């Protein structure tokens, strides 16, 4: 009996060790202030901080890679041992990945150049503008296609789309409410040159793991994520970012229901 217990214990230990030593890739993309490369050349952003806390809890030193979203999303769909974030949890994606933990909720906004005359009363009105820019394979790209849009212009990154809008090569860009100010600062264009035309309330953004990754690894990530939320680590990080977003970008946000909501606490939308 003791031998059987010892064998079982060894198997469990080996299983856990293998899970911890699985060669993971941790992928995100340039989407400030959620994730970006800072002035020191290091991954930064509020979602990066959350994921780094999970890595620390798991005692992993795996680097976080900031790459074009289309490449990150392709890897998430086709490779094992891929962690990607932040990934919007949509109905079409539900069974494609392991959903580890919610990070944030944001608002998706269609921005146009200030002074441009567009009459937009509902989503269908946007199907008749000249062109809407989205990041290739982003959830907003899928959102537009799912709703029957054909006037879509895709690019590898938000910088390209912002310059396209500035040069009047597209009529609108479609990205996050919190992204306008930090992105404008980065590329040297005043955010005052743009105005929101329409907005939609998207699903939450999560840490995800590719489907064929060993379940032991998936469970470790889920356990670690739950612990940083239950012991207050998540709220501490989120509170720090509430202050940073306000001080650096003038953006209001608040913590609620296990996520950082990227709009003022006193309202459901900015």
C-alpha cells in the first residue's frame, strides 16, 4: 500500500514538474495602454502587469513577446503551449481556446477625423462610409465581418491605421476607447484631431491558452490567476493602473467584478 502511494505521489510530482517546464510562448501585441513596448524597450501595460504577476506566481521566467496581433492570434490557433492576451471573449471564439482569467473590459469606438461629416445613427450606417480601419485578425475585424461589413481596411498595427486616417485614406478607425490618447502621443498626432462617431460595448478581454496545450498547464495558470485575484494582488495592480491611466492619459477607470473597467465608475460608458 505504501509503495502504491509513493508511486502515485511520484507520478503527480512528475506531472506537475512537466507542466511547469512546458516551453510556453507568452504573446501580446502593441495596443497601448493595455500592452506596448516602453521607452526602455520592455513590455509594459496594464495587461502585461497582470500576466507578469501570474508568471511570478508560477515561478516562470518566460519572456513576454510583443508581436503583430495577426501573428500572435495565428500561433494561438495553430500551435501548442501558446499563451496570448488580451483576447476578447466572443461567441465565435468560445470553443477555440482555454479561457484563463478576465483582465479588463473596454469600449470599442469608431473614430473619425474632427470636422468630417458623417451621419451615424446606428451600426448599419457605418456600412456606407468609405473605409473602416481595423487591425488584421483582431476581434473588431471579426466583429465587422460578422455584421456584414465589406468596407474594411486591415493593417498589421494601430500606428498604420492612425496614419491612414490622418491622411484621409480611410474614413474611420475602429479600436478601443482607451487607445486613442496613448497612441496619438506615440505617433505625434494630437488626439483632438479625432472624434468618436459610434461605440459598441464589447466582451471582456482574457488571458488565453491554445487548445492543445496540456491540461495540467492550463490548470496551473487558472489556479495562479485565481490566487492573485483572491489574495488582493490583482486589485493592487489594477489600482496602480487606475492612477497611471489618470495621470498619464487623463483616462478614468475602475476595478469591478474581477476586472479593470476602462471607463468612469460613475457611468457605464464615457
